[in-house]
C-alpha cells in the first residue's frame, strides 16, 4: 500500500498465526471479536460476563481459553486506567 517508495513490511511468527486463527474463530462463534484469556490477563482487563470458550487453534495441540465478544466496548469498560505522563 502507499506510494512505490513505501517500504514493504510483513510480520511472521507464532503470535501472528495465533491472531489470524483467533480472527477466524470470530466467524465460527458468530461474534465481533475472539480474545484469548491470556491476553486479557496480561492487559488486566476484566472479562466478567463474557462467554468463555475452550478453542483449539489449527497447528496447536492444546486448547486455549478464549472469550467471545459481541461488543468490544464492554472490554474497554473493564480495562484499567491508562498510565500517562512522566513519573516524578
């Protein structure tokens, strides 16, 4: 995309593959977003009230816990306040 002089950037790896597979699960579950429980834990986002699923991602042997989200704004409501500015 962009002008001919724009650099070509691509990303590869396990995290990229997992994200792609999670996106595909949104079609399977008929929701807007599928997010792993690990991601929500690391982001300190509360998932109370969101449907929990145990999904198998292609290329993985173990199932992972994922939440299906119809309204992503619900996740923002459970997110911690952003840290801003420089600590003095």
